[in-house]
C-alpha cells in the first residue's frame, strides 16, 4: 500500500549527488577478501580435546555445534587433591569432560571437533 | 505502469523513463532473487559448511542452515576471548568484503530473515511509522549483546551456551528456525515441548510486529544489518542521485518502507538497499569505478 509522502521544499540541484571515491570501498573489500582467505586456512591457538590446534573453520564449526568445553587437565597423583572426584575411565583416547570452571586450576577450555549438538543454546 | 507525474505536470525525459522502466523491473525481480538465495542459505548439503560464516542473518542451529551465523560466531568469539584471545579473521574478512563491496544490499536482496519480514509485511494492515533514531538500537545490540556481555560473562568462566542472557537466547530467528523446529520434533516424538516460554513470547511478538511494522527486526535490532549499513557510505555499490531526472514527485521516499528520508540522502545507515526508491529514475544504483567513473548497476 503506497502512501504518498509530500515533497519537502528541497531543490533537487542543491542535494548531494552522493558521488564517491572508488578506492576506499575497493581497499575495504580487498582487505576483507585477503583476511577471509587467510582466515579460512589459518591454524589458531585454540586447542582441541585431543591436544591439537584447531583451524579457524574448525573453531567456527565447534561454536555452531556446542563444541566448546572445559576439559579436566591431567594431574599427577601427588598433586591430586583428596576431594577430587576420580575421572571416569578413558574409553577412546578423549580426555574426560567436566563442567569445572577455569578458576579451579585443573581445567582448560578446549573445543571438541566431534560435537554435534544441534542447538547449543 | 504510468510514469510518475508531479502536480505541476513535470514528467521525466525519454531517457529517464526508459531507465525508470528498467529499474521498476529490477524491483519486481527482488522477491524472486530472495527466493532463489534461500536455496543457498537453506541448501540441503548438511552442516559441513558451518565453518564458514555467511553474510546474512540466519540461525546456524536451523537443521537446514548451510553456513554459520555471523552474529552467533561473533558472540562466541567474544565469550572465549578472555581465554583464547582468538581473533576471527575469517568472519571479519567476510563482513569487510561484503560491506566494502555492496554494503547492506545483502539485507534487502539476500537475507532470509529479511525476506520473511517482507512477506509478513504483505499482509494488508496499516503500517506503523517508527522514528529513525530507533535504528541506533542496532548498534547497542551489536556492542552490548554481541560483544560486551558475552565477553564479560566469558571472563567469569561462563561458556556462551550457558549464558542466561545472550543474543542467541533472545533471537527470533533462532526461536523460529531452531527452537520451533526442535520443539515440534520433540513434541511429535512424545518428549514434550522444549522451547522456553519467553522465546515463544519473543517469536509471537516478532510475528505480530512484522505485520504492523515493515521489517521491525532489521530496523530496530539487527546487529548484522547495523554493521553492514555502516559501509553504505563507502561501499563500491551505492545509490546515486541524479537531480536532472528528478521531477519532485517524491515517489522515492513514498516507496521507502524503511522510513529513510530518501529525499535528503540515500546512502544512510537505515537503508537496506531494496532499491524501491530507484523506481522513478532519479536515484540509480551504481558501482564506483576508478577515476571517478561509475557504471550503472542495472
């Protein structure tokens, strides 16, 4: 439904034509292209649960599938506090996962590349 | 279709009327382009492309989503930044590339959530006008909900998906594409409804608002649209005003459903570049070229 807005008293010839320079848009788009190419192959400093470093695309994938987790770090028996719950048996080489916050000093934030949570939130 | 004619009888020149007809055709094909691009965002190719962010607003938890949601990715990176300090170069690159090349053209022509709102706006109801300053809320959402809040809660060791308040928990696209889908599936399998009641309220409010306000999400809340619209003043693709073709009919502003004061400026941050304002021929889509030349985009 078109509702006509009355023409304000603006002289068309006094309006800016909005002519612009090519270079700023070009430099931004080129920088974006280069960053996207660089980012798509980049290996980040983000660790996976298996101890490798993840690619940026793998990190993105993990975010979309609920793959960010706190993983309990391996601790020697001497340093293991008495009240600590023993970790469950390791079945397939993947360290046990818990929801311990990072301030406990025994967990680290990792991404699980095998996570397939359909709706993380 | 009759050419626009002013009260004082001015009419566009022959050249202008040809352009006008061409531009009118351009706006007529927009729904078809939007429909065709649904095939890209909802491609049934599984989720192996989720490592790559898209340039449109579309929930990555949707079972049919091909790419990752750039807003969700940005919030996730903000939440883990205190631990990893990982900069999402790929995401920044995609947004810079799209912004520098076309600005918010993707909002008007490619975004599936914008398309849904366009369809809802076709329901014949009197539309409410919104003040233009409400568009600034998009930047508050971008800085507050997408960057600062996840970062602050991330510093306290709360994972993004465990954060009680986040853009994903308030997002109507997520409620529609993921929450509703999984709730219906869960209900049909006998496990019961899983979407929270406040998300149902958000979804209902969104649908109600989209019928009485044209593109309410894009105009008031969309952080991605706000970010891309910042590029409208510098992007290669842009709109140019040709005063020699203006017949003072003000059809440009009358056709703008986003409430942009097109009769004053066109490349503003409120514009989604649907190109409806180009129908009369005085405003034309162009691509900036070196040495000040420009090629008409049509």
